[in-house]
């Protein structure tokens, strides 16, 4: 039988790894408690207190927990929807080249929402604003974009979309549509203002219909460093992001996450001085774990993941050596746990949640291959830890 890590170390809920899973574990917080509770969540509460959309940037080294935090924010908003109503939509930014434009973010957001969602939204908006195009124009949306949304009314909710509606949907993503002029569609949307207004129109309609804002969340914005190589493309992105984070955008929220240990490492496309001014204090850095926090992360993780009754039954049956077993150290022996903690406390740059959990998987696998129910100190020697 192959070794199954989750079975070998008595993990709960069919888990097979010490790495948290998303979105399943979004409700769990194993580290960064202070910044999450006292700065980020408090910052969200303050935005609601002033009736402003959530806007922030989260940055930090690879593996420190930025993506987990995005899903935790979504979970928190869902749990507290009565007091903090919002509709989070999370995407991971795809491949970005030095010529990529803002449609490379607009497109996956529209795909995440889906055409059925948009058809329903436009019809619901017509219930509030009988003339959809005029309603959007009155809110500052350019006529050619407002008309494209208006064409979506040609399909009814719950019915297959007609071709013109499908073409309008693709047009709003910034795609070039063959024969689009004969369909009443303008030239492809490629200006930052136009692409921003696609999100703005959706935000306006959703706010009007539901009385709450959409929160667009773009993960892994470090890929935007590629556009810094082209001045014109960089300016395009800076303009779009200035519009997003400007106070005049009161229609939708936006969060970027970006890999970068320091502010100076962030792409100018999202860290131009004018964008910094608009973000104000709503840029938050997640650090690697400090001495003591590694122990705390490990303890919280294991208490949540391990089914302790099963562990105890293995100790009682002799499957786990009771002389080596210590609940406070499991799945290590006491000596091995101290060595594990010491490794990450000495190598602070590696003290990241993903690395800690990943190393625990590797050590657990090596122990299991040797038939050991506990990770012992000698396992570290073969892995140069």
C-alpha cells in the first residue's frame, strides 16, 4: 500500500498534507494575527464606517500567506455580511508580458462572474433604471460601453445567450470581434479608461441592484513587473490603477496582492507615487515569521489538523512508541521538534507558512518511508536541515 501522509499522521477530514487548503481552510488563521485583526480587518470596518469601498494592497515575500489572507477576507465578509455586505470576486493574474494591458485583468474578472451573472444583473438593473444605457451614462460610463451592456438585455435570464449577447460579453473583455461595427459595437476596448469603466459599470449596477459593492481581488500582481519594461504599457496600467484607487471611484472595491519583500520591489504599475497617495495607509506588508511565531504557527496548525483521539489510540496500542511520544511535540519527538524550530528561527528568510508546512510534509514522508510514526532527529540529517 502506498504511504498516505494524512492517514499515517492521523489528520482530520481526509487531509493528505500539512499545507492548508483553499478555500476549505479560509476561516483558519495560523499566523499574522495582529496585522490581520488590528489593521486589515479594522481597515475594512473603517471603510464601511465611512461608506467607502474596500481598497488595499497586500505585499510580502512568496509563501508568507497573501493568498490565504485574500480567502480569509472573503470568508470574513461572508460571515459578517449582515453588517459588512460585499461580494468578493477573486482571480489569480495570469501571464503578463511587457505589452499586456489592463484587459488581462478585466477578462478573468468577467469570466469569474460569468455571462449568466451579467445577464441577470443587467435585467435586474433595468428594474431600477428602465433605460439601462442612459442610467449608466448618467453615472459617467462612456456611451459605447453603456450600449454594449444594454445589448445584453437581448437574452433573458436562464435562457441560452443569443450570439449578439455573447459577442457583447467578449467585447467588454477587450477582445476584437469580427464584424463588430455591423453589430453596433465600437472599436476594441484598449484604453485604460475604457477597461476601467467596464468594471465601473458592473460595480454601479451591482450597487444599485443589491445595495452592496463588488470587491475585485487580483492575486499575484508581481507579474506586473513585466510591464515596467515598456514605458507606454506601464503608463497604461498606472492610469487604470489611479482610477481604481481614486476616491471618485465609490462603486467597487479592489485588492491587489503582490510578491515583494520591500516597497521598492513592487511594480511601478501598482506602486507609482500617485497610486501610493491614493492608497494612503491601506498598503500592508506580511513578513516572514519572527522567532516564537514559528512555534505558534506549528502549534495552531497541528491542533487544527490532527485527530488526537486517533493518535492516542496508536500510542495505547503500541504502534507509536509511548517512550518517544509527547503530545506537545507530535508528529515529532521532542528533540526533533526543537531542531525543526531552530532551523526556521536561524533561517529567518525561510520562516514562511508555505515553507514550514512544506518541510513538514517532506519530513513526514521520509519518516513514513522508514516506517516511523514519529519524525525523529535523524530524519533531518538526510535532508540537510
